C-alpha cells in the first residue's frame, strides 16, 4: 500500500509538472562594434548684404568656393548636398541669405581636418559628424543573433539550477537600443573593437536586445 501511495504521489507531481510548466522571460543583449566606413557632416553658410540680391549672390559664391574645397579634400561631387537659398531681412538691417550643405566622406580618420577646413572657408556652424557603415542590415542581424545567444545562455543556467531539463521558446520580442558612433583618430577605449582600422576610423556600435519567453518543465 505505501508503495502504491508513493507511486500515486509521484504520478500527481509528474502530471502537475507537465500541465503547469514554469514560464520565464530572459532579456539578451547583443553588441556589434565595427570600424566606421563613412562620416557625414552638415554645415551652414550665412551671408549679409544691403540688398537681398547682394546677399544671395554672396552666399552662392561662398557655396561654390566651399564646394570646390570639399572636392579637393577627396569628397566626390555626388556626395555633396546643398539646399536652396533662403533670404530674409536681417535684425540689424539689410538682408541675410542662408544655405545648408552636407558632405559624406570615406576619410573618417581625417574628419576633424575637414571640419577645420569648412570653418576656415566660411562655414557658420558645423554639426557633430555622424558615422555610418555599409551593410548595416547584416550587422543588425548579427547583433540580434548575439542577443538570442545571450538569452539562451541565461535560460540554460536558470534551467540547470532549477532542475528544468525541457524548455521551449514561446515568445520573442525585439528591442532596439539604436546605434552609436564615435569619431576619433585614436582607439575608442570603451569599445570592444581593437582593430587598427577601428583605431583610425572610429567605431560604429549597434546594440540589440531581445526578450525571450520559455516554458520549462
């Protein structure tokens, strides 16, 4: 009789385990650090004159000159952007004309030199450079894969500690922490990337997070 009772208890525990699995969610993070392949700077040109026509003519000449300077710095014509001229009365009298421009270069290591050239040739304001990489979609996929591996590792550790030897993924949701870039002529000491190319070109970092829910028995 005790043996039968013991068997019944075990059977009930086993049935309860099967029909009432533990549901646990783990958040995995994946990071991909790669050398930046492009840098884009945006800047504005401003010109003043007693007449609107004079201000417009002056700003167009500034744009022409700075376009040639950028091309001489190794930026192709097709990678130089230029907005329409806007003109308005100046606060101190006369008229002001404004043009916004942008330039994309593959010479990431020399971006600070390009910024200096822009200011030296009449740029009023130059934005912080934005770094980018080619094949970004492939890198994002790699970051997601790393995040999934991280979540799986956490699940394995938890399952082992709690005697849960069967598990099944029931839900996956993805969170994007965005991408960050660092323009530098030296190695980024925070980044995990230590290649010589990264030290020269700066580092572009993609971070992905995934929440993975498991049923565990």
